[in-house]
C-alpha cells in the first residue's frame, strides 16, 4: 500500500518502482509538521528519510521544535514533534532500537545513562504524537489525532498530584512515575 501511494505521490509509475518505499521529502515534511503545535510549525526542524532509508535532516529549522516524519518501514502512520532538548534522549532510543534492543532494554539502558549523567535529559519537555490514516491514491492524512506527552523525569504521583494509572480520554495521568521517563500523558477523546 505505501509503495503504491509513494509512487503516486512522487509522480512515478509502478514500472519505475520505488524500491525503498520512501515518500518524497516534501510529503514527509508536510506530514511531520502535523505533529507540531501551530506556534512552532514555521521554524521547526524536520527529520525524515533519504532514498536509502537513512534518517536525515530534511529541513533545518530556526526554533525549539523537531518534527519526526513517519517511519516508512512501519505500516502505521505516526509522526512526532518534540522540544529540541529531548533530541539526545530520542536519538539514543533510535540508536538502541537500530541495534536490535527491545523496549525494556532501551528503557533500562537510558535509565542508567540518565542517572550516570552521560545521557542528557531535560527537567521538562513536551512531545506531541500525531497519528492518522493515509488515503490511498491521494496520500492525504485522514482521521488525524494528536496526543501529548510532558516529560518530567523522576516525577511521582505524590509530587504532581496526578494518578499513575490510565484515566479516561482527556484526563491527565503520570506514566512511568519515579523514573527518568516519567511523563504526563494527555490523550484527548477521539472524534467519532
């Protein structure tokens, strides 16, 4: 599905192929920016994928936001945007994933590195995750949805007054309390 869509978006036919299934840079930038709060879209840096599938800077920005294009190797459509101070933390996660580490290993390694002071982690920073469905043929994103994550390392339910178990959509709660990855989850209700 993604191969056909990207070929159409790039103006290529199936006969020419699009072996790496990498969408055009313009489409990656446009859709990555859907995760960025409107105040920061214009100057956000955008990371995406080159024709070989390597993560590269598609657009150098001028403000504090970084947008991450959809991973072409994943069938789900998801982009993200985060404050630049989270970049070392996010980059380390991508590096460990590329090494074949699973979620628990990545969590444990980054926890140890943040505690040791070898991996910088801001005392607070925002991440926005945008998901949706890519319309076949047009490449337009339908059913767009944003959820918000506010990192507060080592925060607890007691220090924030927030519940530490999932709550109904629209209510904030604290995930991974007491760890380097403690963060407030805000998941707005989806339009049905």
